[in-house]
């Protein structure tokens, strides 16, 4: 589930500076430390803070993150434009969602095919071991979509053994890896375990 958190925390890369392998490796060490802390908590539970930048996170997603996303989700990038705000961009296979169930003529997902860029933006808070993604706006291939359509896409691609119905917008979900808090600020975030 850490990949879902990472996916929900990923930011778009600045065109001026491409993410480097060194930044990706630095973030990989931070992810490993977070996972190790969740497996073997210290005897004296002192909060551990792990901070990372958009650049580090996006470098990690480019160089190490490909196998952490569900089949059909590629090229994930995240921006942290302001305190508590996230914007996520990814290339999503809409055929998989469209053909996952019978659709009527009034269902917008009945008409989308292929892989298109899905952009979602909103607020994110992480406190008391729970995360909440608050819907702001979304688009598919540059066309604005309603909350219900984004919710179906999000639920489809975040289903797992731990989350059989996937993540629901605006509803709390358990943060993975013994994470207690997540603080998002402009261009960076901090995870507290």
C-alpha cells in the first residue's frame, strides 16, 4: 500500500531539470527506511521524520517505481503546489476500466478507449494513521470529468487485498507502513512514523 501513498504523493517534474538517478537512489533509501521502521519499530518509540522533495519522488517513480503501480497505470508524476495540495498526472489504460463491467449509453466511461492522461488535483491530509484525499478537480485527456468518474477510476486501480473496494475520495484510509502523519507543503513532504 506504500505504492498507493507514493502514487497519491507523486508530483510533476519541472521541465527545466530532469530527475536524476542519484535523486532516485536517495529516495529509494528513504522508502527502504520507512519500510524497515514499519517492520521493526524501535524499542523507544521516538517519532521518525522522513522528508523528501517532489524532485526526489518523481525521480524515484521514473527510475524505481514502474513495478509498484497497477498494470495499466504508467508515467506517474506528482506536484505539491501548496501546503496540503497534490496534483497527480499519469497515463491510464481506460480500456481496462471500460471493459470491467457492462456499461450503458449514459455512462461516460463507455466511450473512452486507449490510454489517456488522467490528472487529479485536490487536498491531502495524513493524521492519526489515516489519510484522506479531498477531490478538487480531474480531467481525462484534457477533458474535465466529474467526481464520480474519477472515483470509479481511482477505485478500480487502487483495489488490493487490503482495500477490496479501492480508495474512496474524501474518506479516510489507513496509511501504510506504520505511518502516523504526512505533511505536504509546496514542493516537498514529510512522513512521520
